[in-house]
């Protein structure tokens, strides 16, 4: 490989890093920072279990139906699985799946 070619590749790699670093950092920060919730994960779990009894298998925050919600996954006694969407601001159930 020629010395000039290696230099060009290094320059291009550096330029790409400079161009994409802010976008990658912002995307990573957005994934790591959950939206400000007024109710806790534990409160959301209790609310969801009042609607659909069973065993909670996972709780995560997602955007559903235009709102940030806790998605509470519940294993039902009959062996099925249901998701309950609990609004992170109000604690209201905004839907099930």
C-alpha cells in the first residue's frame, strides 16, 4: 500500500468520526436517559396487575399511542402473555396488547 493512500484513508476516517460523533453521542444519550416519570416502575407494576393478574416478566419504558408509557409484560395464569401500557406521568392505563 502506498504511503499516500494510507494517509488519505486515515484522513477520511478522521473526518467521518468528526461528522458522525455528535449524532452517535446524542442517540446513545437518548437511549440511556429515560423520560422523566412521575410514577415509579413499582407503582406501574401494581396498577397493571390490578387490571390483569399474573406474574410480571418485564417492565420497560416505550412510546405507545402518543405517550411515554411503562410496558408491563404479564404472564397470565392460563399461560398467555399480556402487555399493559401505563402512562408514566399519570399512572392511567392507556391500553393493553
